[in-house]
C-alpha cells in the first residue's frame, strides 16, 4: 500500500509535501533534559531572506512546521516568516514555543497570522515545578501571555495546544496540568515521552499507567507519544518530509533533533544544504532517492535505526 501511495505522490509532485524548518538553534531557557546548551556554543539562525528563498521554491506546501531545538522567538525574523505565509499556499502550519518572551506586538501578530496550531511547552502546573524544569523561565509571564492571547476578541486565531514532556520530575502534576489547560481555555494536551534520557524518563509500564489514568481523568482531548503503538516497518513520513536545519542542512525529519548527536548528523548524514543547492536538486539527488527507495523496500536506513516509530 505504501508503495502505491508513494508512487502516486512522487509522480504528481516531485518535491516534499511537508517541510520542517528550524528558525534558530538559540534558546532563552536551559531545560533540565536539554543537552544542547552544553554543546551548542555557536548558535545559528535563518534570516528572513533565506527563509523566503526556500519557501518560494514550493508552488504548494501541504504542511509547514517550524521545528528544531531553539526558541523561535529569539530569531527577530520569526514573525516576518510567519507573516509571509499569508502570501503562500500552505494547507497547515504550526510551531512549538515556550511562550515566555513574546511581546504584546508578537501576540497580536500571532492572533492575526495564518498559523493553524501553536504548541505551548508547559511541563508543570505550579511555579515551583515549571521553573525547576524550564530553568530561566517565569511561570507568571507564561500564564499572562497565554491569557492575553486567549482573551483576544478575534475568533479565528490559531489554536493553542499544551505540549508536556512527561518525566519523573513532573509526573505528580500531570493531572493539575489538565486542570490548568481548562482554566486557560485550552482544549487539547499533547503528552510526550522523553527519548534517550534514562535518568529522567519513566519506564514503559509507568508511562502507560499514567496514560490510562490521565485519559480517565480528563474531559479534554489528550494525545500521547507513540510508545504503545505497533512499530512500523515502512515510514510514509520519510517519503514526504524534508527537514532543514538553521544552517541549511537537510535531514529526513525533525525527530532526529531529539538525538544527542544531532549536530554531527547534520554534516555526516545530511542530504545537502539548501543554501548551496536547490530543494529540487537535493530532493532528487541519488543519495536521497536511494534513502527513500530503501524505505519503500522495507529496509530501515542507518540514520533512522534509533527512531521511536521503528524501534
């Protein structure tokens, strides 16, 4: 089935349907599970001109996701990038933010943007837990910014979704996060499991126990990481997605940003650089075509072996 889908897509549209792009590697916080603050001394960012050059190569984008390791509002061009999407044909767009450094002007620009979904990182329902996990953040600032956004009178503004990373540091407040979401008029929470972090992660059994109890407790929509789903043997995502780092390097998808060797992967395993070659040249290069051919044939590429969907 996946072969037929891919052949149809590749025959009609010889470019990726989904683009994931990293506006910056810089972050204003130092979260307890993040390794990048220790290794990423030379932060990078994409300028608006570079972003525009990339986006303009697509006559149509089904999905555009701003993704990566940084806090995107540290890039002063980020609002311009969002605003530019109004001129492009993008069916769905989204990004994740810690929502702590937004100005009133940023909030108004977001309200009036064409972004569909904004994922807000909230890993604690109290000041003590939240600020312990997201070091450098201010809980009151976070809540005030969310209230300003939610209380704006415009009805057709982007949808806010809470994104919570489940760990042994916040498991005692997961139910309170549901209560906080309801208080903030947010109707969905995405609970994520930590990968490649044994010190802070819950084991599979405990994670699934919390999932069951949270689903029983909640009357708002909850989504959980794919830990309890059957492993895949072919990845449709890899056949339709392109991820571009802040330096322009191309990887199969943004899940690779969760690996500790992310910066090494960019140059060693990447498929090229969009600031040196066109999107079409990179997507149709033999190395990238062989990668997708292996996926179709059920062979797991080396770069994907540690992916949670496969494992």
